[in-house]
C-alpha cells in the first residue's frame, strides 16, 4: 500500500507524448512485498494509468457528514476593490 505523497526510487522512462506533454512510465518495487509495479502518467485526464502490479483504492467521503464546510454554490463572484 502506497500512501499519498510517498516518495519512491523509480525507473523513469519517456514512452510517448500527448500533444506537447510527455507520457512517462514509472517502474518501482513495493516496499512490503518486493514485487514490481508499473504506472504511466495520463496527461489527457490529469491522472495515472495503472499498468501492472498495482490496484487503485479510492476513498470517498461526504463533507456534511464529516463536519466540514459545504459550499452553498459554486458560482464565483469577483468584487472590484474601490479606490480611495
């Protein structure tokens, strides 16, 4: 299991391009089981593509249930500062 923000020594290889953004492949060993895992960057979706030896675990939570602030609307208004 890899925690978010964990740093690994990985073999990095450029395998392609998406427009002008490079697509990289990272191959690394698991710290617990010494098995190999391969992950590719996905610039089109701003995510990673899991290729071999790894599975993605997503945790979803409800903001209202956890007591955090829930935005009322997503509309952003800009207020121009007044000049004195």
